[in-house]
């Protein structure tokens, strides 16, 4: 699901005023469907048409009732599905991978799921469900769904329909993990993640900041949206004097208004020259292009040089993020300034949308 960003900006937990660049850009009109949404829609219409076949409809029903998320490429392989649908899924997977800046070797990304658990009782063998695409407009009031005759139906985005609806979506957990690996590679090639100059050999380990719990605020979300996929960019200055950015995947952060206890390492202080770093938390709703993200960040951050003192980097990161990210998706979640090795306890995000409890943690060398 998409994480709510409507909270009023507040002071950061460290007592710093919120800079003007902290606010996410706003738009006055929605843009045309993204390449990802266009590919999903083509598959959704093809899947809806295929459900006119009772035998195939039964296979899809069994798969949807047996799993919260069904791999469409696997479901349509082996000759069980109509050939046109199988071909459309394969083509769409390639288009989506390209649109997200991922390689063709990423494999299947499209998934299908039942829109809500409350629809299970109505998903009888004789019922041909509607098929919709996971919304890419967080504030949209309506959802378009297709039936087996090719007709479009308008559904409320806020009220869960009584009739069963299959939702075609991207496996953002897989896409994010693959994308962040590519971002890390691009950062390394650009010199933004040089090897740390560590004293591990003499100290027997290194200090980190560990997340004990994390909580994100909630707004009422459309039923059609799936789990969020969260990652953070941790930035500071490396020992080579260049900005350093480390990616941290947070795949457990599925839902808002829920406290998670990950015991996850957020920052490795042996990587940074100064005892301060910044954290920017982002979300992938399906449209994120990781190649574009990596290039935009590298181009902007390589112009910032070490002046002998720590410089906050949140504003530079937000300014570098392509404006298209803010058109439909609320990809910017929150940020934390001046995280230090000694930071402990609850830290409120500068935007007021999230909070974390952290503590210093020494990773012992074997």
C-alpha cells in the first residue's frame, strides 16, 4: 500500500528546523499513464477476456485462493493459458523491467491477486471476476476494471467492491531488491560508495546504528493498493572526501499504522569520515526507475565536496530525485537529519510521517 504523506511538517527529532526543500513537489494534474501502468493494463484486459473460458478461469481461481500473490508468468506458462495471454505477459514483463531500469534477466515481475479477502466468498467457480490494475494515483477516487467481454467498469477506490476483482500488479519486493543492487553498483562505479577505511582490525569490530522499531503514519488507503516496498538512502562523507550513499532495503515495512521491530542495521559508521549522516526513506509503488534514480543522485552528489565539516545532504538528495516520481506516487516518505553514532531512543522524521527507535550497536569481529 502507499504510505500517507499528508502529515504536517514538524521539527526534526534533533531540534533542527525543517528546510524549505524538505517539502515534496506537488502537481496540479495527473500525467498520462506510465509505461509500467500501460503494460499492466494490457495484461489486465487480456486476463479479463481469458476468464470467459471456464476451465482456465478455474485454474486462475485456484491460484488466487491459494496464494496472496500469483506469478503471472508461471501461471500462464506450460500451455494451460491462452497463447495470446501468455505472450502478452512475457512482453509486458520485459517492458516493465526496461521501464524500471532493470535488466531483462530480472525475470517475471507481474503478479495477480484477489483485491481483498472479503471477496473470497463471492469468488465461486461460475463467477468471472473483473480485472483491474493496482492504482498509480494515491488520491484517485475511481478504479477501472475490465470484464470478460472487454467492457470497462468504474469502481470506487475507497469502498471495497462486493464482487470479486483480480488486481494485476508488479512484484515491488523483487523489483526493489534488484533495483537497489543496480543502484549500489552504479554508486560504486561513480565513486559514491568507496571501500571504508576501517579500524576493524585493531578495534575488533565496528559501530553501527541499529533500528529497534519503526512506525509510519497512515491515511485511509484504496483497497486496490498492495503492500508498500520501502528503502532508505543513508548518506554522509566517506574517507575519500566524496559523498557516500548506502542503500538499505526494508522489505518488512508493508503497512502503515503498524510498528515493526526489525533489529536492522541502518548505518555502518566505519564507512563515514564524520560522526553524522542523513537518512531519506523512499517507497517503490511499481513505477520507480532505478537507473534514472542512480544517475540523478550520482550527477548531483558528485558536485558536493568535503569542506572539512559535515554538510546535510537530505535537500540535495530530494532535489536530485526526478520530478516525475512525485506525479502520481508519494515516493518520498520521510527523512532524518544528523543521525550520529551516539543517537539513541526515538527519532521523529523531519516530515512528521515516521518515527524510529535506534541505538548504537557494536558489531563484533569473529
